[in-house]
């Protein structure tokens, strides 16, 4: 059995999903499974993927479900994956031709049960690294420390041990479509460090209908999910007071959107939340104005 599953959550992305598929066909090793989670698409995604399955060039698994949003699709993927490692490649992204080979060989050489997985680089479709590379003098780190201690910037590509990603499932809230995916990653940070791999593993294109470009709208449309995320972030050990205060501000704002009672009562940082109340109210009004401007 291959040691890597590449999973792709997709929703009405038949028009761009072929880019991901073509890149997987070009991989220098076929030691992987491609798992497509169709999150209730109304386009021809299913017919397209099944036609690729008939081609029998790479190993493909297809699963269709009612629309649950990105985090719900991730939950389903993690429940289905049986390989040692997994990596998410979004439906508007693709992999460099040797990415799978690099992941597999790097893990076979350096991986162990003492490590959570690998963190690699994202690049643009033209090959330019997004953000910054990793420090050359460290071999492992938590994701939190990469950004907050070592000053790394930009989106990165995460390859996790599947046994670990089955932990900390994302909560599902009725009529909401997003819980920030970093919730799971920061929870796993408390248990394991990641191997740093200064190689581009994913080519990223930020499309107008993608989650990255619509995060402000999601903040307003999925307030319970964001509120839950901020509550969990306030509980993280070994984080600064400033970090927790920022989480408290966002917690207040999300609680207003969620029309939640007991903002102070439910907060894991009650004093900080009390101080954050006016700032959270201002943030909430700012987001309302921002969403209104986007919708114009």
C-alpha cells in the first residue's frame, strides 16, 4: 500500500479540478492515493472524476456527501484515509511533478512516531515561494513557533501522520460552513513537532470563489465555528498575553454575530474578555462594513 494519501475537498470546482488531476498524473512516482471529497457539488464533478477513475492512471477514491463546508469535508477525508501520511491539495491547486517523490523519500529518511509530519512550502503557479522559507538552522518545529517565534510568513503545506489527524475533529454547526482548519493543527502542535522541508510541495492559485478570498464573509456567516476556534486558542498553553487578548477580541466579535448569551460566562479568559469587549464590538462593526463593501 502507498504511504501517502492526497485528499482534495471540492465544491463546484469541475472547471479547475483538472489542473490538480493533471499534476498528479505527472508525478514521478505513483506511490499515492488521490481521495476526492465532493462536498455536494451541483456541477459535473462526479462524472469528471469517474471518467478519470476509468482511465486508471492513478489510484483514485471518490466520495460524495451533502454540503458541510471545508471543515466537514476534512472530517470525512480523515475518517476515510488509511495510509500512513496525508496531505490536502485544494481543488484550485496542483503539485510540482516531483512533490510526491520528495515527500515519500524525505519521510522514509527522517520520519518517525516521535514526529507529527512534514511542513513544506507553497509556491505560486509561476514557481515563486509564498511568504518566506524556513530557517536553515532548525530541523523541526511546531507550526505555532514557525510563525510566532521564527517569523515565518505565508501559507505552507502540511503533511501529517494520519493517525494524528483523526484526532480533534472539527465541530459541525447547522447552517455554518467553516471552522478554521488551523484548529486541528494547533491542537496537534501541543503533542508533536513537524519536520521542516524547504521544498515547494504545492502550487497555489487564490481564486475569487476560494475560501482564502472569502474569509471575511465566512467570519460573519460561520460565527459559531469562529467563536469555538477563538475559545480554543485562548486555552493554548505557553502563548503570550497579547496573543490571548487578540483571541478574546475576536471571540467577542464572533459571539455578537452568533447572538450568543453569556459571553463572559463561557470565556476561558474572563478578565481578558471583559477588557476586550469594546475592541470586539469595534471589530464586529468593522467586519459588517467590510462585508457590505464586498457585496456592493
